[in-house]
C-alpha cells in the first residue's frame, strides 16, 4: 500500500489544486498580518467610541418621554443611563491609561447590561445593544483579566489578538478548503489510470491508500499553517500563551490562548476527516465535480441560510462546520439551541466520520463481492 501511496503523491503533487491551495495558505498568512496592522480589529478605543454612539442613539428614543419626569421614567431608560455612566468610566480608563479603571467599568457595564435583556420593550433598543452572547463573552473575559492580573490589550498589535484573528478566518474557511480540495478524490482515478491499475491490491486497499494520502497532505498543510503563523507571530509580538480567551461551550468561560490553539488544531483535524468522507460518498454517487463542490457549499452555508434548522436538528454535522461561530456561541444563538456547542461538535464530527467510513467500506466491499461473483459466473472473464 505504501508503494501505491507514493505513486499517488508523485502524480498528485503536480496537480494545480495542490499548488493553488498552498498558494492560498501562504497568501492568507501574509494577508492576515497586513490586515491586523492596518485595521481596528479588537481595538478598544474605536470599539468604546462606537458603543457610546449607539448608547446615545438608544437614549434619544426615550429622552422626550422619560427625561421630563424621573419618577415615571421607564426601567430601560434608567438602565441606559446607568450604562452611559459605566461607559464613561471605561473611557476614563482609556484616557488615563489606567487598566484597573477600564476593567472595573467594563465589568460593571456587562452586569448592568445583563438586566436589560429581560425588560419589557427591549426589542425597541436591541439594535443598539450587543447581544446577550456578546455581553456574556465580554463579562467573563474582563473578569478573567482582573482575576489573573493580565495586561489590558488596547491596540491589536499583540500575539493573542493575532491568534484570535488567524483562527477566526481559518475557522470560516477550513471546511470549504478541504471539501473543495477533496471534491474529486475518486474522480481523479479516471484521469490517472495508473493510480488504480498495475497494483495487486483490492479496491478497499486502493481507497484506503487514497484516503491516507489525502489525510497526510491535509494534516501536513494544517500543521504547516499553524507552525508558520505562530512562529512569525511570536517573533513579531511578545508571546503570551496564558492570556485568556472567552469561549462558549454550553456556558461562557475563558481558556488560555495555548488551549485555544490546541482545541482548534484538533477540531480542524476532525473537520478534515468529516469533509473528506463526505467527498468520498459524493464522489461515489454523484461523480460530478461541480455538483459535489456545490453540495459542500450548501452544507456549509445551510446554518446561515436556515438557522432555525439547528433548533431541531442540532445533532446534524452541518451545524458544526464553522469553528469560529461555534466556539463563540454565534451558531447556538442564531439557532436558539445551546446544544450546539464545542464538545458536541467533537462528538458529532467523529461519529459522522466513523459512520460514513463504515458506510464507504461497506459499499466498496459489496462492489468487490459483486465484481467477484460476476467474474466467477463468467468463468474468470470480466
């Protein structure tokens, strides 16, 4: 089988899709650093300024009716005024460059905001507020910063922010990248007959060699991407692998950046296995590159197009194809089902891979039996 795998590598390494994907990864790595240095991604000053503008817009809805008589002012109006006070405390922390003042104001602001989501009339100001999910992520993050006595990262030129950006973009694109890459995994045999002829192997062995070859390339590409980006980021910025990152997994909490990297790497491997087996099944039944690619896009975007499907079909693997929206709780929020979480994602992706792999083996095993029976009935002639 290793001889067959070597032949697959020799033939496929000249394929334009291999070169294209490698080029895309290199451009992505370079582009991510350029983007971070020229954007306001996760910078506190513009984010705070935007929140002040949004809060003032929300207050304008109530000033004419509530501000004239404080005794009859609505609960939402009082809450918005209190939020303005806490926002001012955050702004003061930025102006004076005092991390403790900013963090105190940020924690108190999230606590005040937690109350407004259940108030009557919240829908009128919802567009000016961060969602409950965003607020809870902020709350656990700033509490972790305070408890661990970490430095407040005002600008985005730092290691943790780059890693968050890197994994955010990769989480959006990895399933599609693997799906497109493997969309012709069996169709290639029609173009390169040497991959399937001339070796005394069964069809199952040839399929296993093809899967292993693709997995080695995909995992190698993933390792290369992680290694290069983390190496460059650690050289450019002061590395801090213990800085907290807020995530969602049924509840909101923080983990260290090194745990975030490790979880994402393992998750991308599970995602790769699932995408690969889906491609094999589609190749076996559809045998059309464009339809297979289209199906991959549909599976990936179904949660964006029909988020309500996740409320009842949370156990379906397509809910877990976007790592970025899964780990920050956005998928669970849009679907309205907190069962769509990271831990369930691991279980469902691995289960899907095993079930589909057994199904693939069963299909090829039956094909081999039917082919053998046909040869026996024909006296050894195909």
